[in-house]
C-alpha cells in the first residue's frame, strides 16, 4: 500500500513522509434481536446495527479516551481530553524504511513538539514550545491538535452495510472510494480495486455503549496483499494525564522547527 492510500488523523501520512525526505536532503442493516411483538401484534423495533454503531462513535467525542491506531506506515498513540488536553506520538516508517517519531502535547493554548526527523538545528532530545501563530500548515501540527484524531465522526458516512451478530460485534462493508480521511486517494489503487473499494470489510467491537476497536481491511489488488487499518480505544471516561515536559527539557522553538512544520 502506498503512503497515500490511507489518510488518517486529518493528515496525509504522505505529507509527513515528505517532510522527513526533505529534512534529510533528499445499505442493509440487521441486528441479532428482531422486533418483539406483544399480544396486540404491535412491534418494538430494536436499534439497527448502524444506529448502535453511530451511537458508540458519537460517544467517543463526549469524554476522555486513549487510542492506538496502526496503519502500514506507522503507529499512532495518544490520549484525548475534550477539556483541552491531549498528547500524541507517531512511530512512523517513511520511504526506504527510515523510521522516525513525532510527539506532541497540547495543554490549552500551550503546544510542545518533539521529533527524531533529522533536521539541522533540531535536537531530537528536546521538546520545543511552539508559537502556534507561526505554524501556517497543518500537515504535522494537525496531528497534535486534532479534536477527533482518529476521524471517528466521519466513519458512519462511509458505512455501507452493517450487521450486529452479538452485543459486542458489528461487521459490514465500508466505502474507501471517496478519498479523504480514512479513505483512498490514489487513483491507481482505486482502479485496481474496482468495486471492492466500495465494500471493504470492517469489524467494530463494542463494550456497552463504547467503541473499543475498529478494523478496516483494504482488499488485495494486483500484487499487493490485503492490508488493514486498526484502532483500539481504551480508558473511556477515565482521567487523562497530560503534563508539560520538564522545564529543563524544553526550549523555545527555533526557526528550524517552524521550517519543518511549514515545509
């Protein structure tokens, strides 16, 4: 899968990979329970699988949670507090197998950034406090400040069919063809997938009203084996501990940091 196949966290992963290269110099719903009928013949319809999933997705943004998201290009981990605290870490793999990390912390209007992307003037061991007004592009800063980092609220518009086989499992098909976040932007990949792009399998796991995991599978095409995007959600409603780095580890962001973020 090319790095532009999945777009996640409101960010094109390909853009982050490009920053690294530059820095280096180079419709049917079903549920397990049917309608229950009383003696009068009236029916009480249970929520559809789509409705159940939609409620669980909506619930994500109502409180705190942590997440781990895995795509072929890397792993994203973080914690979210709607009150204005969040942190994220990206362990990515760029073209050529080069590994890199990006870390970010947001505390209200305070932003901290750290990266191992090799760039002149940037210390990989330092946290840099950012002046947000100096960051003009959202390719990397969006990873740090996204209010819906796993793009969960756009999920339901892509769910084509859904079936709930038991109280904790919903399976169905998912439309990857319209690009954007959690979709496929590569025209060549879409052409190779054909109709399969509109019916990619997904599995969602619930715990009560919460969404606890999601797996979307891109079917095999050409010589490319099937690949998956997975997201695990934990700590629903639990306190999120997000703190500023130790003062000794923080420096004001130099021009090199803004050059990378705006590159």
